[in-house]
């Protein structure tokens, strides 16, 4: 039997997932009939059958070596024509969304600006310039930020790293919303990569690799 606190935690987690997904899906459009619109069908708890019923959806599990993966084409994200939306499942429910976008200066800038505009903050950054790799665990640095000067220094380090190379330079960013950022501050975490999958709220990953820009909503 669930206690009152457990029930509240579960409801809060579900609410967080709906809120994060709503922000991302608001940026997403698909050329589908209203009754089959992915923006209304793909919600936390959506099943394989729900997604399979959408126009332009097809089983692409073989491409990802997973038993439950569907892909959708003919869509856009933040006004960018997407190559694919890949929907991953766990226990036959949506667990992760992956938008595969063409990599251009405009698409890269639009995605980062859109996430920041919607209230997302950098949680962890990694940039690979070939001869040199660099990373910054922003959330793990938070407990040491006891002064305004320390906070400004972290901001400077973060943006210097984010601006390393050009838009084609391989990189991975993890973004969190305001509530998750606040939760990290309260818990004084030491390793963001291990902490993110264990906490109850979704987070967003942006990856640049080769000629592709990928936006992933994790933890649904």
C-alpha cells in the first residue's frame, strides 16, 4: 500500500513528465489528421498501440536493436524539418523521444535558444574537438557556489565551453528544467550523469555527431 507521501511523489512525477513533454511537443508538428496528431497521442503512458496507430508511424526496432521502437517521418521540431522522430518504449509505454534533425548553424542555434527560452538550464556539457576533450558538470558545482563571484565564474566557464568549436563540433549537452535544477541544489549532487536517471523528472539531451543534430527527451 502506498503512503500519502508516496502517492504525492508519484503524482508530482507524472505532472513533471506531462509538463516537460508538453513543452517539447509544443515545438513539434506532424503532417497528420487531427484525430491522429502525435502531439495529443504521444503523452506519458502512451502505449505501443497508441503510437503505431499514427499516420507515418512504422516499426523501426531493427535499426536500434530494440524490441519496441517506432519512427515517424514528415514532421518538424521548432520549425526545423526533422528527419525522424524515434519513439522508444519500456514495458510497452513511451520512455524516450528522439528527434533527429539536420545539422546546420540555424537548426543548432534554434534548438539551444528554444530550450533556454522554455526555462531549461545546462546541467552537464561535453565538447570533443578531436585533439582535446572537455566537460563541465554544472549541477555538481552548485554546492560550492557560496558567492556571487563564484556563480559568475561558473557561468563564464559554462558559456566558454558551450562556444568551443563551431556548430559541427561533436558535443553532448544535458538540460534540466527549473524544478530539476532546484532539486539538484537541495540534494548537493556530485555526479550529474549518475543522478539524472535516478531522479523522477525528465531531462533533455542535445547531441551533435557527424551531420546530425539529435534532441532527446529522457525519463518519460
